């Protein structure tokens, strides 16, 4: 029993110091992730002009949107996709392939984008999709704005958050194994302690899932190799991944221009 008590004290210290030392990073990461989940809402607040639509459903052919976008794009900017809105309050988004900047890092090429009224094809806004508030949030959430190694740093923070969630669940579990008693409000004399016990339990599994998937994204090859045997799949061999469809974006090759 004394050994279990010693182990509990060790895990309590691990859980405590992960929370204390990493909160300054994990809280901004969580907030930036939440803003990215509500992508359209965040973009509408930062760029309200893009959502000043006629509030009517998209009724024009894709070629009409392509023609309207070409009127404001540069001659060397080739239209790559046309994304139709899910509801009338959202714009049609036309994305073009910009010319790569010499010496720029991979994936940072300009992405000229035009936002159109779905009912009239009127240009609402234009800009580079690789700039602006959403891009800043994406880069921060994925790399903490740390060049080269930022993605891995975020991945290790994900492992730390997963450790915190699992140790918290272990510490929460009633010592006598009475699970239902653990759900009671009164676990101790302090309000903050009882609040932490109760809220911590209910967010533990979602938090652990977010942490694990974040680490998976940061270390894709390593995680795939580790998980593949567990799900009965052979580890993936090298080769470029094939991009799947995203939303309702349509390649221009499918449109009649």
C-alpha cells in the first residue's frame, strides 16, 4: 500500500508540473485550435467584407465564377479550384496557383484567392490565402512560429498533454475502485480542487484524443509505423501521398469555361 502511495505522489508531481510549466504554451495552442475549428466564423470577424453576400444560394455555373475571378487575377495566375458555399451567407471561393517565390520555403508560394457573391459573381474581396489572420493561426498552431523544428516541438507538447490527461485520470480514480463515488462533487475541502476533479474527468478523454492526434500529425511517419501493426496494416512505404478532395472545391478541369 505504501508503494502505491509513493507512486501516486510521483504521478501527482508529474501531473502538477506538466500543468504549471506547459500551460503558457498549451493554452495559446488550445485557443488557436479553437479559432481554426470555427474557420468561417473567425474569417468573417477578421474579414467581414468577404461575407457581404446577397444571401442567395449559388445559382450560376462554375464558368461564371471563373470568369469573374479572372477579371481581377494576374495573367500568370492559373485558377486551381472553385469552392461553392454550403449556405447562402458564405461566398464562393476561387483559388489560383501563384508563381513560387525564389528562395521561399516549400508550401509558402502565394495562393491568390478571390471571394465572390454566390448569386451574382460580384467580387467581394481578393488576397493571398497564405497571409492574414487564419494563416497566422495555422502557422502558430502547427509550429509555434519556430522555424525548422517547430512542428516537432508542437508534437512533443502533444505528448506532454497526453501524459497530463492520462496521469490526471489515474489520480482521479477513487482508491477503493468505486467509480460512481468519483463523480460526486465533494472530493476534498477546497472548491477549486473539487472543480478540477469533476471538470478534469469529463474533458480527459477529449483532451487525450486531441493530444494524440496532434502528436500523430507532427510525427506522421513514426506514428504510422507504430500504429500500423495494431490495426493489422503493413507500414506504409515511401512515396508521395495522394491528396484527397477537400470540401466542395472543384478542379478547374471539371468546369466548362
